[in-house]
């Protein structure tokens, strides 16, 4: 993953605070490293007390034009509603309505952190940024993981959050970032990875279904995605796989899940790895996720 940045004070700031029915929505920004800030949306029940007792879930978006906004259930512009419908994308809002405090950050190159349009706008800005960073020995996946680890720092600083009851979840690229961050940060007690875990030989080399933000140099010479899932053991991990996934092939995800299961079995943690095999496509299924986090956080 390369060198990580130097930590700085969070200097967190609540930009706005509003009550929307039974939920409170806060827009927050904090510093993750020198000259870099992370904008987030925090959602929580209006009934949550500042008693350091609540469970929290870090909710990471995938590719798309709206970043954190769809995941947090924002309604403007109207196109977000279609994005949410396509992927059942507002999982941060759904989790908040089930009693969890949720934090939805923008990854670098997305949402409020997206570069202004340029002559290269037809290409993925995340790929472009990864190429630029590689010239300097910096890689977007590592930067994403660092920012997410700083999100955990922020969650642990919240007066409502029990620092030992933090989970993480994400779809697609959000699943990538969730898997890698969970493997590297033991403060994450349980994770839900949707539409991601399948072999680099398939989605990477055979079909090229990824951008540069989902890889690190020489990664496949050492590890495959099921090995990284194995690094999460013995902590609980939920893997969602859609039979009609239009990004990653179901049979490839299922094959990788079985390999991850062998690692969990060897670690004596067979009951900590769970599959949600569903009939939908590249979506957050949510069939098991709510009970999964209630049980494990």
C-alpha cells in the first residue's frame, strides 16, 4: 500500500445541522492530512443520546456522479433518486433508520472532492488521479484507506459513539475500500462488502472491470481479494453477491467467497463469514445487513 500520510489534528467542523423527521443530518468536514480535508454527511436518530453508547457504521459510496449524497439519501438534484433506485444506494439512510449513527464521506475524486471538468472529463477522474499520483509514488487506494481510517478517528471522537462498536459497509468501489480498510484497521468490528470480492484474474485481467483506485502495485503477485477478506478473520464479514450483477460475474464472486471461507474455517471463525446471495444486480441487497450489524456491533 506504500507510505501513509502523516496524521494531523482533525479540526472537525459541523457545517450544518438539521432535523428531518426522526433523523438528524449533519454536514461535517475534517482534516485527514496536511492540505487535505474530507467532507461527510452524518445521520443519526433524533433520539440518540451523547452517552458514548451508540453503534456507528462508516458507509462508503461506489463510482457515480453523486458521491456520498446518494448513500446518505439526499434528494437534490432529482437525478439522485434514480441513482438510489438503481442500486438501492441509500444504505447510510437505511442504517440510520434502523438506529445506527452513520457517516458517509466523499472519496477523493468524487462528490465535493471531484475535479472541475477538463479536456479529460470523458475519462474516470479517479483513474486520472491515480495515474498522476503514481508518478509521485502515491496511489488512490492507499489514500482512500487513509481517509477512511481518519473517519474512524472522527467517529470515535463523537459523544454518541461507543468507540468499540464501529462497522463499515460499501458497494462496488465502496466495497473495495471497505474490504481493504477493514483488513488494515482492527477498530472496525464488522463489515458488509457488496458486489466486489472476486478474483483479480477475472475482473482485473480477464474483463478489466476496475479503475486504478482499486489496485496497488504488484498486489496480485502477493494477494487476491479472497486473501484480503481472510485478513479480516476472525471479525464478522458479510459478503453480498447478486446473481444478476452487471459489473462483476456472480460465479466469480461465489468462487472467491468459497476461498475466503476456507481461510475463515482455518482461523476457527466459520460462523463469522456470511453470504447474502440475492436475485438482484449490482446493488445493496440489505437482506441480512440490518440483523448482521445489530448482532455484531
